[in-house]
């Protein structure tokens, strides 16, 4: 298996985010990559850096899943924000178009509110370079599988599955899993994205909701009680050509590993019915009981079972890192998954 991580991801390093109305240390920082790298080392795996963190191919593929004005916003907003009098060092919105806006604003504050869905996506001067490097890492893993590798892993941070066509949220700016699927469609006719993160992959759902060639399935804490709150119900099944190709399995907050694995078996049954030629796994590790964002109660050993079940599908597979935040368990959770996926 080839494993990728571009070190420029470290350039996105927000110190805080807003949690229950208070500034709190951000759990989504470079230390995540350090811990995840240690987990790979536990099972004898090593990371390779993609050759580039930006480029014409990456930009063109991103333009298939995100709008031009959103991509322009991510690239230019910090400089435009800093040009305002008395602006903070980070871009953080103070107004949102709740209920839907009627026009797209010119002003940086309005654009920040339009594109940054929540207060977990502060943008610093170096953020865009780090965000692009995360996407480039996902691209490298997908290119490896498109080129004949049976499996590849992308250590992506910031993560991506909450990022929609025009929206950042939940630490996510560019949708890395959607990018991988878009690239794989250049070779494979039918792609499945299976999301096992603690949180619903609402951005991924939005991108492919009307697409019948990409199946999206998400297993997550019930959004009635948990982030992202407004998406992720069982009644969200796709529309148009994508009707039936979106499957959500919300679990009660606090569900244990046995419940999680039973739901995963159901989700896999639905995936198999779609008959995909290739698989993208949105690999969250934040369903662990000790995760700082904990909403489920999995033990480390459960991730081995998840890995074994996904490997048993016997499909070319791109593993894209999503959530999983700093604890003493994070490294071991990834090691357990990789051990299960590789049959160790």
C-alpha cells in the first residue's frame, strides 16, 4: 500500500475555534498528523510526500466539485480580510445567511458568512497552502489506485467531508473524499464513498446528491443530537439520477462498538447492491470513546473489525483520513484499522 502526506499541510494551524460560545484550543492541528504517522509506524507503514501541493490538474478537479467563487474565496479572503480596518488575524464570520440569502455579497465579511458554515474554520495567512496540500495528498492516493495500486492511504488534514460545493464547516474546506471519487471516475464507471466518521459527511452528500454514478453512505451519530445537526437523516436518499444512491445510518449518541459494526454491516450490504468498481473510504477515527469530540463509544479494537470488513469487499480502495483528534488512543486507533485492513 502507498501512503501519502504532504508536509505543507502543517501551514494550516489554527490555534482556536469557537466551542459552545467560547474560544477553545483547536483539536485540528499539525499534531494530528504526527500522531497518525506514529500509528502507521506501529504497523510498519511509512508516508511518502506527493510531488506537488498545487498544480493545474488539482485545480481543474477541484473545480468539478466546488464553485469558482468558493475556490476564489478560499485563496483570496485572508488578504482581503486583512485590508479591512481593525481586522483580526484570522478570518471568522459574524453573520450568516440563515434561511438562505437572496444575493451573493461583495464584502469580505458577508462572503465569510456565506462560505464558512460554522465557527470551526478559521483561516490564517498560510491556511490556503495547507488546505491545498491536504487535497493534493488525496489526489496522490487516488492517482495511485487509478494507476493500478490495490489500495492507498491519504493522511489529510484539514479533513474534508463537511465541505460542500460552496461551504466550509467542521474543520473542512475542500472535500478530499469527493476529489478522490472525481478522479477515480476518470477510469472507473461507478464509485462508492463509505464514510465511517463520527459525524455525517454532509458536504460529500451535497456534492453527489443528484449523481447516480457515485454512491454515498454515511454511518454517524444522530444529527438530531449531534453535529452537523441539519443533515444526515435516513430520509435523505438522493434526488434525480442520484435517487437511492445516498444512504444515511444515524446511530444514537453513545452507541457502542457492537451497534456500530451491526450498522456498518447493513451499510455494506447497501453498498454491494450498487456494484461499485472502486471504493473511497472517508476514514474517521473520532467515534472512539475517548475522542475529544466523542459522540460514540468505540474501543480501539473495533477499528480492526472495521478495517477487516472494508478489506473483505475486495475492491480497489482509497483511504482518505477524516476525523480523529488528539488523545493517547489516536495512534493506536489508526494502527488497529490498518492492521485489520491489511489482514494483520
